C-alpha cells in the first residue's frame, strides 16, 4: 500500500456484519453498486416478489461504514458492529441460562396481610357553606 497512516499499527478498523431482509428487497442494486469495499454482490436467488436480493460475498471486508444501510430505499439491509454483536450474544446466552435455572426452582409468593379492601368514598359532611 503506497499510502498508510503513521499510527496504522495502533488502530484497528471496525468490522461490521451485514444483514439483509430478503422479503423487503426490490433488487435495485444500490447497495451492491455503492459499497466501497465490494462486500455485496448480485445473487441468483429470488424472493417472494420475484426480485434478486443481494448476497454478502465478502463479509470480512465490511468496515461498518453503513453506506448500504443508508442508501437502501426499502430499509432491507442493516449493519451491526461485530464487537457489539458478540457482546449481545453473550448477554442473550447468560439470560437464557438464567431463565432455565429459574424455571427449575419453585418460587414462593408471599401473601400480604391485606385482604380485598374496598375503596370507596368517605361518608361525612362537607365543610364550607351552610
């Protein structure tokens, strides 16, 4: 590479993961055409509307610029940061493990000493004018 930043070895380029909602895509090809890293390509598959949604051809080249997400007129594509995605998966797995453990235990509900008190208007005389 003929042009390289001085701190290139200290900097880690962000990585993204591209998700395509096939049924929303109308096959315009803007995302494929304008992706600066050629992550997407035209596909041979059809969605239910008869359009060709794109395929993620080079997922490792995505730098999370989100240009494809911004340019899509149908909101059929979105990009998530890889690091954030990994953290979300870990949290989901922890929650799933926690709920499985909680289902195994019997939970006891404490009953309060109050039994169905009726809320009503207080009976009494109004103060003020005679």
